[in-house]
């Protein structure tokens, strides 16, 4: 058997065109260097044949770091069979050339990833968020200072207005003392309210101006308390981290972190956000009913927010679309309120 390839002597980087001749009867290997009219002789047990991986070039290693490299994989496979008197193809090679096995493993991988992302990661994040010591939220997930330096500006509401709203919220915050809630006001963002893991609830100036009654402010306050009660922000942070680590683990390329991991993390986080919003809505409706506050206040503030963001589309591209990307539609929320009311 003759196999053409490249020979390296293991001492220099020079490559020699060569032909490997296998003499099976005598268990000998001859390497003929075509550019030097020289031949080298080895016994079968003096070589180590690299396992096959697709059609990549193969290396046959000899003593003293000598190498013979060829892309004639079929002849090398035959030689390997002679050497070991059995098929020495690697398990990986056999798998990658077995279409039914490839299909099974591909399907299993898809099912595993889907289950991990849709069920495993959210469940794990929820368990961790609800069982982590309380100081972790204060130490690791407190982000108001970061937001103040990047997004928020000091509130432009008068101190009287701020104190008035704090007085309105105080009895309800006191009933949730286990969450250590604290109400803050900021500008620099559109009409919005958010709850940070360490208990800080932020009302933006635009949101306060948008609310047409105290009941509407309280309805949103209960909604944010629902986020705190269910530790939604902590869960989102943990989910994002888990998804990011999983994608990096699969791709194995940290350098393309932003490009590869950003999109799936963003899409999945949006889906999780909508689920969290519905859960917080339910909590708000329960609290409104408990304190004899009309459920219509919740519906009204949701419709006000919808009108606000739709109007914003004229001056700020996609603002309503951006709002819906992480929130249920207003009609969904109104329907939720109606279903809650009919169940009373």
C-alpha cells in the first residue's frame, strides 16, 4: 500500500514530500523522501495512528517526534486495521457518519435546551431567589446608585408633592415591612415605576404626572410590591446570568460574548418579564380588593400608560412597541381585572 503525504523529521520545521509504503506481510513501514532519494524504515509497533475525524488530515507519529501527514484517510484506515487487526475508527468518527444517531442526538439536544431554558432556568432562579439570604439583595443586586449615574436625574417634583405621595403610600408600605420597601422619585425616564431587589420602589416624575388619582398611584404601588414579594428582579438577574453562561458554555467563545449572548438573553428576558408582570398584576388586584380600593383604578392607570406610550411614538420611535415588548397588552390586563372582579 502506498500513501502520499508530508514528512517532518521532528528536528526542523522543514516539510518533505514523501510516500509511505506499508508492507503488511513483514509488518514494516517505509517512508520514501521524494526530494532526497532517501528512505526510512519503521516497524508497525513504532507508529501511532491518529484517530479519524471527518476528512481532516491524519498524522502518523513515529519515534523521535517524526510525523507523516496525509489526507488519504481511507488508506490510513486500512493500514490501521492491519496494524491492530481491528477497526480503529474513533467513536466520534463513527457517530458523525451515522445519520440516525446524529438525528437522535440533535433532537435530544434541542429538547434538553428547550427544557432547560423554558423550565429549568426559571425554576432554578426562583428557588435561588426565594432562598438566598436577604443581605444578597442589598449587597449584590442594589442598583439605584448605578441607575442614578446612568439613567435617572434628580426628581423635579416639589418636596410637598413627594411628601404627599409618601404619606399616601406609607400605610401600605408598613404592611409590607418584611420587604423593607422605600419609595423614591426620579426624573430622566418616561412614565414608569420599578422595584429594585433591595426594596426601593421608584416613581418617575412623568408617571406621577400621568396618574389622575391617588387610587391609581396606589394601584401601581401594589403592582411594584408584587414584584418585590415574588422577587422578580432578582429572578431576572439570575435568569440572565444563567442563560448567558449556558450560551457561552455552548459556543465556547467569550470574545463574542456581546453579539452571541445578547440577543437570546434579551428575547428570553422579555418573555419572562411578561410573566412577571401578570403575576404582579394579580397581586395588585388582590391588594386593591383587600383595601376596598376600586379595581377600576388599576384599569384606568393601565389605559393612561397605553395612551402615553402610543402618543410617544410620534416623538420617540417605537416607544409603545418597546413598552409592549416587556409588558402584557393593556387589553390583557383589563381582561385580567375583569376576570378577577367576576370571581369575587
